[in-house]
């Protein structure tokens, strides 16, 4: 019995079941259940239940009866894993090993190790997963089973792509000689090391891997590869491509009923919504993701959800809360040896810690992030590290030495421009509007108004180019919102109660915080502060004194605010802001 088959082969098995009777039907039920276990696990369990009802009615030779019971238990083990029933999965695996008969089913012992690897992965036990995969390789090498050996080797290579420094590319001729299932894993193994190095190439490889996995019935792997492709597009700032990469897989994931996969899909929804500027909706999606995974063991699925929740809280100005949640994600990434994700999370954490003025903690996080980035070669992490260093100097410049060879007016501008330069070395990378806004603010604070205006113009252009959050790119937004609306649970549990349940699940996360009006995302924080003072009839001089900046800086913030609010005067700007819900008190 092959490990996986193409869709057209599965259709032949369906037809064979309809015509089968007696012992033949018994074997047809088991064969179809086996090949549906990762395609349609609900139906696989239905077929398995029928198989187990009919098995006692047929007098099979003892060795054959044990062999089919072992194979049935492996089906039950894998489906229980996917539905999050880990105790049931372990019991079925133990039963399978008690009934193994290599003389009848020589592949069952190796398949049991692959089932154990799945159980270990979903349980967050990486050492057990690696041992199971290595044991499976040994079994399949002895049997000369190319497909199974290739799948086990591909799984190990994928792990090396996330936890080893230089996993070494798979030769193209070797990939081309593999069957579809082997190719899916080989392409994924090539893509993982490129995620934070060459995301455009990684996205292409992940998409190819996902298509092959879908044809071979590896639905979970297909959905995860599609989400990885979506993430790679997000790293480049291509929102529409990101949304399209995972729209169809997200619907497939929801139909499976697998809690971890549904939670990971909802995490991806929250991630894309955050990049589109829809922070409140992102927050709701991420709380729902944690709620869906609340009964599952600690693992990378929860790590991704926590890290994205931290990013969204940070975007909403909830910096202290974001730091607490990110520490949970960092611990889980460290335990799962997801080193690239760990490096990125540490760099983002350093930025938040710098904003809070925690200089020593910032330096510790930055040092580890830099070490990981040097080890893995992650340009995207280097961009974040430079951004964190810029914020560190902005908050604690009086205590920190200037960087060597600095030619910029301030260390903040030096490191922010370094982030921009590092990003531009990555093929397909688009400077994010937030970084350009940051540079504009930093230049204005240094009274470098010509540079401030130049970066401000670039930021406005970037806002237009990736303005899905402001409905200038409605297709990408509708893709994501369509998935989010379809993914909402059908029960009537209030959102607050769902958030409380998610918060009680490990790892702990904060309750859904109150979010500012999404219209405020139009303005930078400095522009928001100017608006509030403007609404109180402060003069430019009074605003400058209150904010501790120069008069020219106030004029620059006013100009940017007028442009975004499409206002022609101070009074018009206040009126427009009140209409948009940005002000809650009278003039």
C-alpha cells in the first residue's frame, strides 16, 4: 500500500469500494480510509468505523488480521492527531505497534514512525519527532521504498531549513527525479532557508510545493505551504498576492475541522489584516485563533499566533502588553527550534523594549537576534535590527555612543537609513510606509526639513501603493475579509467571552484591548498629538512648547495632517477629524 496517491488513483479506489463485497470490501474500506486520512479525515473515520464493525465477521488468517488491525490503528492515530485528540492518537499508535506483522505488511513499521512524527510535531515534542523520522528513514531504506524514504527525508530537510544554519540546497536534478509527494517536501526544504533571505524565491517554491501536496492528498502540508507563500509575499509588501496565496487553502482548512490548522489559518488572516492596516479586525482574528487552539499542546502554532498578536498590539499602541505576549512567543519558538522566527521576534521585541525605555533588555534581545541573523543569513531580520537600533538611540541617545563612521545628523537617522538600505538589497522588497514615516519624523526632529519632506513624500506614495487598509486596494482586503467572515464560529458565544477563554488557554495572552478608531491609522502618532492640541485652539508656538519640538517641525506635521485629512485650514482639519470620529470633545 502506497503512502499517498494522486487524486485520480483515489477516484479508482472509490469506484472499487462500490463494487466490492465480503473480504474484498473489507480491504477496500481500509485502503480508502488510509488514503483519505489526510484528505478527508472525517470520512476516513466513518469508513474506519465500518471496517471495524465488519472485521469480526470475516475469518482472516491470524497474521493478516493483525496486519489490517495495525493499519487501521495507524489511520485512527493520524486522524486523531489532526483533530487534536492526542491521548487517543497515542493509544492507537500503541495498538498499531502491538499488531505489526512485517511478513504481511512490511511498510507498517515505518508508517508507524511517520505517524509518531506527526503526533510529536503536533504535541510540540521536537526530539521525539526527529527520532521518529530518522527511524522511519532506516526502515524505508531497507525496503527500498523510494516514495516513503523521500517523504521522511523531506520532512527532516524541512526541519533543518528552520533550525540549522546552512541546510544545503537539494540539487534540482534530484528534485525533478522525485515523484510528486517527494518533490513537495524537497521544494519546501529549499524554500524554508530563503524565507528571510530571498522571500520572492521562497514564495514561488512554497506555491509549487503546495500544489503538489494538494494533488497527493497531503492537505495539512498543502495549507501550511500556502500560508508560508503568503508570508513571503507579506515580507515583500505584496498584499494582494499574499491574500490570494492562502484564500482557497483557508477555506479548505476550515472544512477539515482540524483545530490547529484552523487556528493557523485564522492567525494568517490576522497577520494579513494587520499589514492592511485593519488592526482592530486583526486583533479579533488573532484572539479567535488562540481560542481555536486553546485545548492543544504548546507548539509552533500557538507561537505564531502569539507573535502576531504581539505585533498587532504594538501597532495599536499597546506596547507593554505586546512585550508580555511576545515573550510567550519567543519561549515557544525557542522550544520548537524555529530559529528564523525566533530571530525576527527578538528583533521586534527589542524595538518594543526600546520604546519602553528598557535599554538593558533591549540590548540583550538585540544581541541574540544579531547572532541568529549572522548564523542564518537573514536580511529581513537585519532590517528589523537596524530599526530597533534606531529606536534605541531615539529613546536613549544620551547614554549610547554614536555608531562608527556615522555621517547622518543623528544615530537614529543613521540606523533608520541603514534599515532602508538593507531592505533595498532584497529582491522585490518595498519600503514600508511606517519606516519612511519614521525617517521623516526623525529628520524633522533633527531640523533636517528638506530630508523630512522627501521621506514624507515617499511615505505617502507607499501608503497609496499598499493602501488596502484604506480601500484603495479592495481586492486584497475583500479576499481576507471574505475568509475571516467565513471562518467565524457559528455559535453565539460573545466575543468578550471568547477572548477570556483564549486568555485562559496556554500561553496566556491579554484580553481583547480597546482599539482606537481605524481612521486614526491615517495619521502618525505625532500628527495625532498635534491634532488633539489643535482641537484645543493651541497656537503653533504653544503646540511646539507642549511637544518639545521646533516651530518648523509643527508646521511640517500640520502640512502632513492637512494632506491626509484633505483639509484646507486648521478649523477645517478639526471639523474633518471630528466627522471621522478622531475627536471626542468639543472645540
